[in-house]
């Protein structure tokens, strides 16, 4: 059953299959186009045209699309009750770190390809180089465990959740820097919202509370 988002903020978009498909298609095309451009740029810098460049930008683009889509599934798992009971704080971070590591995979492969492109002695794929990047990139992205994803917050959105409600007060009272996964988990346990919708509501509440402080 569709969630009535109008009870939380307004105006709220209507959830339709056509809208979901169009968003997914835009996401797919943008990732493929990005991959094509960076592969072309890498070849321009190297001054060579790689024989496997078509395969590379398709692999990179598809990898970006699917791993970013899968990261949403991990976030859902980390902040919901898909496991039967909500995971603890440490377990939530471990689950979301898996999403961070997964999203690093296409970049690891692409960087290994660039390394081989710029070198006359190394061939692609080199498992050691891919493994190095696959370890280094997630470790460099650990800040994502304490910093929530950036959401576009249009200025015309109006919060409709009552300030006196338990949900509003709970969001305010439970806020702590670096604890965004727990904040999302709290909202999702109180509402039928998705992780992205819960993040959006949390941001609206924090902005509203800050404006009154």
C-alpha cells in the first residue's frame, strides 16, 4: 500500500511505476555516459586508444549503476527489520560498510585499467592492483559511516509533521553527530518510510528545529 507522504511534508511526489522507471532509466543513462566520458578522458591523457575501451566503459557504467542500486538495498537492510529484528548499531555499520565496499568495486577495476593503460609493463586485469584499490578505497570512504548521503532539499518543501508529535520530538532528542544510521532506523521503526524518505524527513525536522532555536 502506497505511503501518504503528505502527512510528513508537502508537496510530496506521488509514487507511480512510470516515475520509478523513468528515474531508474535516467540513473542508468547518466552512469553509462559518465563512464564513456572518463574512459575517453583517460585515453586522451595516455595518448593511446585501448582495444578494450568499449568493454571498459560498458563494464564501468553498468558497475556504477548496479552497485549504487544495491547500496540502497544494504541501507534498507541496515536500518529496517528485514532480518526479523532491527540490527544493533555496530551491525548496522558493518552492513552499510559492505555497501561502501561494493560501490568501490567498479572504481577499483577502472583504476586498475588506467594503471595498465599508462604502463607498458602491466596488463589488465591485474588482480594485485584491483585488490589494492578494493582495500584502499573503502577505507578512504569510512567517513560515509558517520556522514549521511547528501539529499537535494528544495526550498519550497513544507514540513507537515506536528512539532508536538512523538516522532518529531524523538528525531530531535535522538540526534547526535555521526549517528545518522541510528536516526534513520528510529524513523523507519515508527513509520513505513523508505531509508531515503526517512533521511528526507530527518533533514526537514532538523532544519525546522534549528530555525526555531
